[in-house]
């Protein structure tokens, strides 16, 4: 015989003012299974909890209903309470007679009491079917994976490694460094980006706990928190990293020139190359798409000149699989395609460029050796026009969101134009100037007041070429008049967008992304670095537009989450998950595609049928991945899948009880 | 003996003699002239039992489920609807393709059995409703094909829009009229579950209606329980019904079950885009995936 | 009790399947904000609206509930990533099927109510209660006993 104890809380007068708690407790005595029922002023307080524990012992109760506030408030409290009273924590149900009853029906005590009674009745019917559930544990593999070797990935890796854990950094490009390596100076301090980045690159490369896996991509991810099995494709570098000394002779002798991606195609690189001088590893890679040897079978100069015989044309992609306890996604961002804005002529006029192009023009090791020169003819521009919000804050043509960093980098660019070019003019077309951040607004104020950049509130409607000038038409909406500027160069503050292949990685790992393909945090306020997938964390602009300090802060936060996980030998799992009734499951697989966590697969079992051993497929729930949503239980027509603690039987019992 | 019957017997004999399959599932003449029940032929000398006529209604693919644990291969004749049923079961992973030899037959549409029984032999019989509604008279999958291949392509090219006028007629009623209509229908239900047993979309090892312990449904045969049964079954075959009409044919109480199934087929097509079950076995099922841009009515 | 006649003092009984993360939290917020609504609804907590089997809905009508509301997170906001997208598909069909067999559209409804939409919760359940009160007790699909 099941013996249910019902405990009705007054919550001071929060409940009892609108609900006759004594009557509810009295009514509950007649419900099937109820052995004991009482009410008390504050159930969650120490004496209230003692009352429950005492009743469990004295009344030999084996399951408990607490009628009080929302279970979202005190379910953990009462679970602990009955656990210390000797019952399994999951033999508790709560009837929410405060938020869902007394607080919303303050003026009708009679009907509020009827409703409270009904809610208790449903809870009793459910708890009669509750089963003791046991939290199990899963082992934690003490190794972390950071995907992406930009500043966010580097910071996360360093923090994890400094805490004493092994971490692998997988970077798609031949070198770590990411976007920050392309940036010339950083706002608001105007210190050189490379000067602060490269020491960190060296640190991470030399760290005994860090393995850099460059020129590599994630191929497959299986498993779950604590135990991700990740297959990494190490792309053929065509250079033996162990043998290569990085002397650079091969690069010098290579006869093939192609536009350098790192230099935004404003300068050439060779077919065998390192993306930039401070690259790590500072050893070249052959771009097989443009290499003469791979295209025609002729050449092979690099191999001939290599003093250590490190060039290996026969190298093939290599697949390695490693197990990780936690994953940090730090895959960064791409730039919006500005050619969408035909009126700006990006892609048509050589001197209409993006902010990242401008960074390279500013950089001492860039295509112009740090002199601001026009890409078209190398002339030093006198009038430079900046246009903000290109691709951002524009639902019609671009993205609805604010790209966040553009206001500041445009202010930086305008400052540098004024600083580097004598008698120059910097015009900035803007919709708003957004400068929250330490020292940011002060920087912007200096840009306008001290450096004299001319800010014009309004959008540009057209840019066209006239002689060697770019005529910029816009409107000054503050003065309400059209503006025409004869510019030598136009810089577009291009929006940050998610990586083109962002969704692919998210699908592989099994976490979610938003409509813009930025990765979705588990909670926008309280879990900003977690994903919905346990053990997977986010750092940097892959989650949304961010500047460097924010990326670094988020990376460190993600690292702490990883360390918290890796510091444990094993972790407890929530027992409210789906379970398969193997006898019933027909293996149709309808449950597989509805699971958002790829927690269900089909496995083959063997059984005896009429004296013969036959095998058949059945659904198999991975308890490490299942989060207990119950989607599979409805997809399963024969109810072979059931969700523990929210079983079909329990829900039917609640429905039935409501109408008894 | 019709040309097709002859071809069927020949190929069945060949398959059995060569040992391509251990059993051939086809149709034979039954107790009455308007019945052509399934025949299971495992000896070459028995092939003359096989027939092809206007009453070969039974969807033979479902029988393959019973042979799931049988070691040898089975050969089975498939009309258009039978082939969709085969795909349906394949998609539900209830049969192994490599264990089945499919012999495709082009189907001109079969005659209404009930009318045959009522009007007698030599009367002018109408086609069965499911055949009037049929969009796929030719088999979609087969290893052997007994008809004219060119005709096959011709017919495939002229797929007409489905006719939902019978569903629309019910939709046009008032809610109370609809409720009374269906109550009258399902008050007749004796819950024999013949509709389920014959259905190629019903392949659960244990049907929810048999799970007395869980208590999905009571034993009582009353309007309420019968309606629970009808609605639940309709939802369970939603997006999976291949419109073979076997449920309705098997129903001893003449309940127009296909009117429920067709309603769901119609709504699925309207809401989630064109979809016919049992055509593409790789495709996602309407209730097995979603589109972020699905119609929004629940704001 | 005969289901045909309108009993005196009859009050509609409405079952709300509420997902734990959004609608249940929205109902909690309605409580915290002291937003009043008629005491006719009974909330049944499920982890996700995607957990609500259509059979639960039919069962509720069988047992004498006058109206059913299935409510969950807005599409795109599901705590379990995609559960409510399946809910939407399933109940777009189910709603039409129920109407097809004669159930009045007001009797079964589905809504998206987030954890921050206390006022929306109040408004939705008030409206449904009033609609159903005007219609009287549900007799359709109902177990005669």
C-alpha cells in the first residue's frame, strides 16, 4: 500500500488569505492513497521541514505532496527535505497553490479553495505513480578542446592550461592569431594589436599543456559532456612540421604569386606561404589550389631548395580521433558582403574598401608599409569618408543587429587618418554613435574634438566615380540638407557576421544557433557562455559581435566553466530522462529525428523467437545526452519510450484526477 | 484466364523453381466471386491458384512483417498502393529490402466489393472509392515488372490533383452536424481492430490500444472510447497513411475510416507542403521534422 | 449527471498543459504580479509542450474537461531547442482533426506564452474561460458516465 503524505502550506498569509488551507488538507484525506494530511504556516522553514520528516517516520509515509509555492521556487528544498527524511528525492510532487492559486484568486476564497483542492488531487494522483530515481554519474575525460585559434580561443586555452588541464586548439588556418592578427591598432588605447597578441600566441604555443593543431578542421563529434569523441581532419600541409626549420627559402624561391587572404588581397603571397610574418607555427603550407606542382606536376622548386627536405608533396589529410571532456567553440566571425550595397560601389570601385582593408593599409607590415594609400593608384588620400552600419541595423538588406564594434573602430580609423595625413579630412556618416565601454566615449570625443573628424548624421545614398575622385552623396539629417563630398577613399564599417560554416559545426556538436547563425547561449543573462549542450561553451564573436576585451573576458569565463567540469572525476546526471521499453520498441526510428540532442540511436539486440535467435533494432537512449524534454515519447506511437517522472501513466492519472 | 494471371503464374513458377524466393505471395479466388484473398504459394505446382482480377484488393506488403524473422526470401506482387505500403514498412524498418522480391503489376483500378455483393454478378460495377482516389496506379518499386513499361511512364506523367470533395463535404457541415455524423459512424465500431491489423502504417510490436496496464483506453465499447480510438489512430497514421483503403475494406461495420485519413493527408499537404507517404523512403516524415516557417496560428 | 443540461452553478473546467520553462514560469509571474484571472484553469506541468501527447488531450475531453489549452515557449525559444516546433506541427493537425470530428474550435487551443508574459497568460486564460463559459459544458467526446 502506498502511503501519501500531504502538507499544505499557508505561506504566512500568502496562501491562507485566499485559500482555506485547513479545508484543503482535510479534503486531501479522502483522496486515494493519502495516509496523512496536514497544514502548517511555513512548510519551507526549518520547523515545517522537520514536521514533514517527522511525519515520514511516524506515519510511515512513502511519498509526499507539498502544496505551497511554485516548484520552480522550492522543489529543490523539499526534495532535500524528504531525502534527509529517508525518502528518495523524486517521490515528491508539489501543488502550486500560491502563484497559480491564492495570488491570482484573492477575492473568491470558496473557488480558490476548490481549485487548490483540485491541484492537490492531481499532485496526489501523480505522486502515486512516482518512482524512486537515482542520479547516476558519468566519467569526465580530463582534456579540453578549443575550436578556433583567434584571441578568444588562445585566451581560453591559456586559462585552461594554466589551471593544469591538457587542451587542444584546433585552428582552420595555417596559423593561430585569427582576426586580431589582421588588426593594426586597438581602441581605445591605440596600442599595436600584434604587440599584444603575438606574446600570447607564443605563450600558448610554448605551453606544456597546450597542443596546437593548425590547418585542421572538425570532422565529426560524437558523445556527450565529459566524453566527446571528436574526429579532427588535419589537412595536408605538404610540409613536414618536424623537419621544417621555418627558414623561408622555399617561400622566397616559389615562382607562384596569389593574392594574400591575410592582406585582404591587396598584396600577393606565394603558393607556399605563411599567412603573416609572426605566424605560429612559423612554418609554411602549400596552397594546393594554386601550386604549380599540384596543378601541372611541374616545378617542385620548394622541394629542391629545402635544406631539410621538409617539403612533402605526397602528404595526405589525416584523421585523428581524440576524446575530450569539454569543448569551447571560439570560431570567430566573417565580414558581411558589402557588394550587397550596390549604391556604395564596393567591389566596383577599388577605393571603396572595408574597415579590415583599412587596418591592413595602416599596418607597418601591410601592403603599403603603414602609409595610408589608395589601393587604385597608391596616392595618399586627402578626403576619407567613413560609412557606418554597413550590413548591420538594416533588416532590408543586411542584418537587424548592431555589429557593436564599428562605432569604435571607425572612430579609431578617423583619428588615424587625421594623425597620419597632413591636412586630411575624415568624414563619418553615422546613424548613431554607440560608445559604451571603458574609455570608449572619451576616445570618440577626442576623435571629434581633438582630431577634428567630421561626423555627419545620415546615410549615404550614392557613391560614383568622377575622374580619380569618389563623389559621395548623402544627407545630413540633423541639418536637413543634402551633402556631397569629393572623397579620395571610402571605408565601409562592415558588419560582423557568423562564419559561413557556423551552422555546420553547431549541428555536428549539437548545440543551437540563432537566425543569424550566431551560436546561442544557454541563457542570455545567467548562462552567457554555456550552450544548451552540457560541456560545450562559447567564447568570442561566434556568439555575436564582440570587441577584443569582451572576447577575452568571455573566453576566460568559458575556461572557468571548462575547469569546473574537468576538476571533477565524474559528474552526476539528471535522472529525468527517457527510457525505452525494449519489449515494445519496434525500432521504427521515428524518435531519432525529433531528439534535439541526438541522444537516440538504434541498436541491434538479439532475442529468442520460437527457438531461433533473431536480431532486431531498437531505440537506445544515451543517458549522457538526453535532457528529458520528452519529444521522443510523443513521436513513439506505441509508447515504448517514456519519460521518467513525467510518464504517460502519471500524466493520464493527473488528467483523470482533475475530473474525479 | 487473363493475360496478367498467366504472367503472374509464370513468374511465380520461375521464382520458386530457381529458388529466388521460398514463398510467393499473391491472390487466389476466394469463397465468393467478388473475393480474391491472399495466397501463399511455396510449391511450383501450386502457382495455378494465383489470379489477377478486379477484386485483388488485399494489400500484400503487410504480410511481409509476419515473415520478418523468416530466414528465406519472399516474393510478393505489388500494385501501386502495395508498393507504397512496402516503402512505408521499409521506412519503418519493419522489413529488409534484400529479403523481398517485388513483382510489380500495373493496376487499372479495382471494383467495389460491397457493390458487387449487393448488385450481383454481371452487373455494371463501380470502381472502389480508394481506386477512384488513387494517384499511383503503378508500382513505385519492383524487381520484376509485368506490365508495359511505356504505359508506366505515361501514367506517371499524368498524375492528377487529389480529389478531397468528400472531406470538404464534411468540413462544410456545422460542428454539431460533424459531431453527430462521426458519432453515428463510430458508435458502430466494435473495436475489432481489423483496420489496424491490416494497415501498413500500423506496425508497432505492441499497439497502445492493447496496453491495458497504461490505461490509454478502456475496454468499454462506448462512443467516448471509440472516438478516442478513432482520433488516436488517425493521428498515429498521420503523414504515414499510404491511402490503400485497406482499413475501410477490412472494417466489418462499414465505417468510412478513409474520410479521417484523407482529412489528415489533405491538411498535411496544405500546412506543410506537398507530401505523399510511401513514395520517397529517404524523405523526412511530416511529423518527424519541422520547418521554422511552418504556419503560425498559436500566437 | 447528464451532460446535456446546463447545471446550476456550473463552472467550466479548463486544463492547461504548460511547459515548465516558459508558460509555467509565465503563470508563476502572473502570480508574482498578482494578476487576477478566473479560477477555472488547472495547470498540468510538463517539461516541454512537445511532451504533450494528443492522447492526453482526448483523454481530458473524455473525462469531462470543458476546454484544453496547450501552451509552451515561443517558436525559437524552446528550452529544448526544437520541442515546440514539433508541438506546432502536431497541434496544427490535431486542432483541425478535432474540429473535423465536431469539436468546437474554442474547446481546444494552443498558445505560446513565455516566462516573461505574465499579462499574456492572464489574458489568454481569461479569454478562454469566458469563451467556454459562454458555450456551456462540453458534451463532445465525453465519457457518458
